[in-house]
C-alpha cells in the first residue's frame, strides 16, 4: 500500500482552522444548549435587531427564507452534483454530494438531539417548525459557499465566489435573526457546521483523487 503523503502547511492550516477549531466552538455551544443554559446576550441582541430592522431588510429576510429553504437549496445541491457528474468530473461530484449531504444530515441530527426551542420574542412573519439549534439555513449557506469556493479555487472565479458567497452566507444568517426564528448561537453553529463538514470532506477525499478543484480554463 502506498503511504499517505504528509500534510502540506496549507492542508494543515485548513485542517486546524477550518475543521478542528470550528468543531470545538460548535461543541462548546452544543454543551450549553444541551444543558439548557441560555446565553445572556442573545435575547437583548435579538430585541435590538428587531427594533432597528427596517421594512426593506425585513422583506429581504422573508425572501431569503424561501431561497435558503429545503426546496430551493435541495434543488441547487442536486443540480451542482448532476452538472459535475454529467461533465465527467466524477471526483468533484462525489465531493460535492458527500460534503453538502453530510452538512445537511449532521444539522438535522443535531436538531433532533438538542431540540432547542425557537425564540418567542415577538409575533413572527413566517412559520418555522422544528428545533432551533443549529440554523439549517445558515448551515446550507455556509456549506454551499465553501463547496463552490473549493471547486473553483484553481480558476479566476475563486475570489468573486469567496467574496460574494461570504456576503450571501452572512446575509442569510443575519436574516434568521431579523425574522426572530433563531438565536445568534444557532446561526454561528450553522455557519461553522457547514464550513467544517465540507472542508473536512475535502480533506478526506483530496488525497485519493488527482484534483477536486475544477482546472483553470474549464467551465464549471
């Protein structure tokens, strides 16, 4: 059996900062949520956001609720995997399916395990069922952006994807606070869960494939 090559500095930093550190933070938050301890800053912060959110931001948040929902995001994830598979980028398709699927699956399991109640601070504009921790919208947004950045890292699209994608994930998470359907720690845990699981999948699969990033000069 061919020995596995040692981790490069970039791979080691990616593992430490992109996988292990986020998982440690999620674990810290999850412990307090499991013990039903509340973070003192959350309710006042949500109340402040609600008092200062204008109508435009509120309506944008309502639209993002649909965009980041299971129907649109599920269709987007399937489309990405199919496009990669049909264009004969099988390793990339497996990476996308595994990374995105694991992020969604782990978030659902965490909701069942921790079963945190959603905030009830004001009448909501939308109806959300299920547990609050972590935010599924934030998880899928972070997972999608991380997956696309990794796939496009060797192309000129990597920086636009990173910048615009980060803004999208930030706005998606913030919209959950504006709507009052999640606590800030739910959103933070969602971002970190999506990021760490997709990066962890990349770390596991990349030694066994030639390239997971789409080569420069080729269309996505």
